[in-house]
């Protein structure tokens, strides 16, 4: 396969919600730890949409007026000799992630940041990323070309697979593009009951004709379960 495979890896409630008080329950900590530990078994790359990245990994607000990117072209940039054990990939159409350091510490790993952008990101933002030694890939004019991104992630970083960990919008975008190869759901032993909270995939109300088949189930110490589905051939 010329591209990296996509494994959607999500922690959800029994009723399929991706956020809520169930995440903080003491009795659900075993499934929470399991989810984090399993992520880097699935892939060395933790990938997320910009909302999730800004909420957890890149909360800053860089002053881009300090950066002159006028001489830069919209082309991929990877620092010479760049390599890491694990990666944190941001699918960031407009270039909004406010990185304050060039890695995200999660699950006991310091994962080096990689930005996937479109030409809607400003050149000043590209210069900012270069100053932080954060590689970036230009994948699309206005909308992200997800297939191109996966090809480049494999080409530049040797990634055979990425673990796509949300949110719902980026998961839904990959699903609609026919690029989800496996779904890994760690189900916590609680019901959310919140009908305003999103589930794992938001396809903006459109049905996506992608069929999956059950692969395995693992019962967890707190009564939760890990379910894996693979794309139906």
C-alpha cells in the first residue's frame, strides 16, 4: 500500500459518546489507561483534528507578526535528519495549532509534532513552524487532501499506519473519503446519556456506505471492552 493505513482509535461510553463525565470516573480508569497504552501499539503516530490538538497539545497563541514567510513556497518541509520514536500529527487546514514546544507528551511518550496543512495556512505560520523545527506537509488548496497526506506520511516518516484519535469531524472526513481501514473502540463501562455530545464519527448527516466486520473483543478490568472492526473487503 502506497499510503499509511488509518486505524480510528476512540474511547467512548456505552452509548457511543466521545466526551463526558464518564471519562473522569474512578471506576473507569483501567479502560482509560488501556486506551492510552494501546494507542502506540497500534501505531507510532497519534493523529488528531485541529480542535483536539488545540485543546490538548497546542494551546498557545503565537504572534505570527514576528515571522516573515514571504520568501517561502507552499511545499513540504521536513528538518534535515528528522526522526522520532513517536509522532503527534495535526490535521490543521488553516494553520491554527499554537505549538509552544515541538512535541506532545502523552502516554509516557514525547511525540514530535507534524503539521498537515493546506495553502490556506499563512506563510508566516510556515515560518513559525520552521522556527520550532516542526515539519509540515502541504496537502490541498483549500480542503485537506487526506489521501495525499497519508502517502506523504508514509514516504517521509515511514509510517505504515496512523492511529486517528478524533475528534468526530476528522474521523468522519476520513470515513467519507473511504480511508478508514480499521476501527478500534475502547468502551468505558458507563452510559453518557448526553444527546448533545458527539459520537466517534460526524459525517454531517450523510450516510457513508463503508462496511466493516468484527475482528476481536477484549474484556477490560473495569468491565469495559475493546472492540476492533476491520474494513470489509
